[in-house]
């Protein structure tokens, strides 16, 4: 991973996201939500993918439970996550890596994406699922983050092949920190663990770990990795601490993002028929900003990207790296450095003009 990168900036400029509920569409898979940001059509094959694996409390058959906490809820609360976000629901029991991959493959067949930037993050039971999924299919993911998890697996050598951040609270009584330590010890037996980060957060209990989903650092860290990086490293510049987590629910703006819900198997409740007498201002704002539709879920047909001449310059945007710019315009980092008289370990700035030819 090149050091010349600009971490994504998360703002409260209004963004529209579509949450689409998919049920019974994946053979040997899970029901799931797919979140698409409104700039998906413009980016398509440049769009990264994040898989969110929930904990045991969200298991069941009511898909709306998956929106109670985690990545989808963070978007609803105003956090911008500029990626396709897949949130499957586990009906109960351990997460099955093969079923998760079947969901990912189903989405990949129907939506364009950057296959070099697919990530998985999960907490508790989802942390178990993250370990199992990444260990089983390490070549599929650009990076993984496991929160207060563990695993019943006996072999973890696959985890040494991708950037992995393990975070566990020392005060966790539901899944003790020894569960993550056991996996780290097993990884060390497999060989070098240069792509591993393991942080023990003092005094943090099990439920408090959910705050990680609501801070921008989580997504900055994930999205800074790519399988196409000339050298794969684990990002050590982004930090998540007890102090960082303390800001998780501050400066929340529930009206920052407009959420459109597409679900053909749930009858919408018109907002005007909701008894609003006892609802808080936050809930009222969320209702006013949410549209529930009853239209059927359509299978999007991927359209070929129109051919166009390579532009002369690229203007640096949030999340850009030299390697990402090189991939986008089918050139090399070395050529970009020579054209612009910059170094690979230089810092890109928002609005900076990068010559392409």
C-alpha cells in the first residue's frame, strides 16, 4: 500500500442512499440488504464493497432487525460510507462462509464494483464470521476488521494473507479477549504476521464495541487498502482508541442522508398515519427523511462504460491514492510521479491537479 494517500473525508453534505431488501434470491445464501449511494451510477466499477456481519442479537427472519445497529444504522444517522454495503441476516447459528460468498457472488453478477476493494467487518458473532470468512477466502478481500470475535476453526493461516485489524475490549465478559488472542497466536505459528494489527482497548466491554461502526476511522482504514497495491501493507496511520470511540454518537445529523427503502415484501406505513405524539425529535426527523416504497426489486442490467479519451489531468478527490488514479486511467504510479514531479510517498491534497499525459 502506497503511503501517498488521502484518507476519505466524511461530511454531512446530504447524500441519498437506497437500501434494497433481497429475500430468497440466493441459493444456499442469506437474505440481505444492499445499500447503494447515489453516485453509484457515476462510479460503478470503481465502487468498493463492504460486507457487514451482525452479532447474535440481530439474528432471525425480520430483515429490518439488521438496521438496528452497525453500518446501515450509521448511514441512517448521517455517516457517509461511499461503497456498496452488503448486510446479510443470519437466521441463527454460526455464520457460514460459503453462504456469505454466495451472496457476494450474486451481487457481483448484477452490480459493477471494484473487485480489488472488497472488505468485511463484523462484531461479536459477526467477528466470528469475519475470522471464518477471511480465513477461508483470504484472496477475495482487500482487508478485514474483526471486533470482539473468536472462532471455532483450528487453522488460521489464511488470515496472514490480508490486512487484518483485530480489536477487543479488555472488559468484555461475553467474548473474552483471550478468544482474539488465541487466533493471533495461531497466526504467528503460520509465519510472519506483517499484515496484522491487534488492539486491546482498556476498559471497553462487549456492547461498547458497537461504537466502532459509527466513527469515520473504521471506513477510512478499510477503504485505504486495495489488492492492487504494489506492496500490500496494513495501514498503521489510522487509529481507533477509547477516546476515538467516545465521539461515536456526537455531531450526529439524522437528516444528513436521505434513505430510500426498496422492499417489495413489506407493506409501508404512511408517515401521516403514524402516531407521532410520543416520538422524539430525532425519530421524527428520521421518519421525515425516509421513503419506503413498495415497488418490486428489479434486477439491474450492467451497462457498458462508454469509451472516452483519457483526460489530461485528474483532480484529487476524497479517498484518492496514486495507485487508484493509476488504475482508473490505465497508467502506472511511476509515470504519474515522473509527469508531476512527485514522490510515491508524497501527500495528495484535495483539488490537486495530477497530469495524466
